[in-house]
C-alpha cells in the first residue's frame, strides 16, 4: 500500500506545503503503540493561517 502526506518544512504561504509519497512498508507498531487508519483529514482556514 502507498501512503501520502502533506508536510511543511518551513513557515510560509500554503505553497510551502509538500504532497509526498511515503513508502508502504512502515513496519509493525512497537510495544504500547497502535496503528490507526485515517480515511480523511480536514484543514481549517485558521489552521492554515499559522503557515502564513
């Protein structure tokens, strides 16, 4: 399975956000950890304002 993420490496406008592909083999969770599947996520305007 292929995973994707949106990541920011520096403060700035929304243009600094990078859409990246993450390798599918991320390994099993360690002791005391769980893996959750996230189908969708939202980003509110006020949250993106912190990137400006």
